[in-house]
C-alpha cells in the first residue's frame, strides 16, 4: 500500500518499509487571491466568480492558457492534461506558474516572492487580497 507521501507500507498497512520520495517532494507554499478568508467560510459572500477571473487573466499580456500542468505523482514529476488554467508566463525562472480557480478563490500552489508580487498586482481588478494558509496577508 502507498501512503499520501509515497511511503510504501507492508501488507497489513502498519509499518513503512520504504520511501519512493520523502514528504519534501510534495512541499507547497500556497497563496490565495481572495476577497474573504478561509475561516469566514471560503468567501461564501464575496466569491471570485469563474468568468470574472477568466476576464482578469485574459487581460494580462504575460498570461497564457495551459492545458497540461506539471504534477508530483507517486511515480515522479510528470506533465498531465488538465482543464484550461491561466498561467503566469513571466516568472524569472522561465517556468509557467498556474493560477488555479478553486470554487471561489484563486490558488497558486508554490508561491515564491516574484509570484506573490505578481499576485498582489492581480488583486486590484477583483478587489481581492493575497493570503496564506493561515489567512495572513502575503
């Protein structure tokens, strides 16, 4: 049996017998473009709507729509097909940064300083803010 962090358990699931990769392979540092907070009910009263976010992303000259994203799977890092997702193409690394629409907010799963700065620039049109997992401002 394989666990959430790719650890391999023995037959009865009680003991880790090997690691395909450590939990660091799944490390994320997400940030959210949101009008509310997670503790207030995931923006129930002030949701960012899909069409609204699509319009903001489409107006950005440094964004493109991706149909494949890089994913960390038990077998390793792979590109997988996905629904269309806007991605920031201007990151200093040259790698695209997907901005995922998630019900009522926008999530960036690994947000470094350049990405957080770009998120702050994008927060004005939807009158949103950039928060971390603890609802603290970025």
